[in-house]
């Protein structure tokens, strides 16, 4: 548990605010994302899901 609750987005937002240029994720050892890049990507996806009618109680496929 963190001061922000037990939510991944809170940890990501916090990391983006503290160290935006630090690598947050490396995918398959090839592509990496900084906290800022990953935060922007996740926010775009979240807004797209909200615009499509998904909400907190909605189930959505993940890939």
C-alpha cells in the first residue's frame, strides 16, 4: 500500500511527477518508456476507453 492508495495509476503519476525522464518500463528488453511517456500513453488509452463508454464498473479486454 502506498500513500496514494493501492492503484497503479497513482504510482505511475507519482513517478512521472518526481522523475519524468527515468525509465519506468522496458518491454521485452528492446523498447523502453520513461515515466512521462508511459503516463501519457496510459492517459490516452484511459480517455479513449471513457469516450467509448467504459467506466470503473465496466469490463474491458486487455492486450
